[in-house]
C-alpha cells in the first residue's frame, strides 16, 4: 500500500485506499471532502498547491 508523504496526495494521483479525502490548502487549512475509490485518480482542486489527505477510510 502506498503511503502519503508529508506533502499530501496531489490531484491526479491514484488513491491508495478507498474513503473520504479532505482538500488541504498550502498552509494546512482543511477544505471540502471527496469520496474516492482505491486506484481512482484524486479530483482537481479549486486552487493551485492544494493536496488531499485521507480522513475517513472505508471500513470494508
């Protein structure tokens, strides 16, 4: 399983796990959440330099 680095997951990267991914701003503020299935690309973010972090993995 791939792990997120300290910089977070970039838009377009494949999701390492299924679940809810939160958008994170360049200074660390949280944004909207998106549901992404494992292996699917993470969607574009509304602003440049935003990343994603897994906040609620799918339990099954």
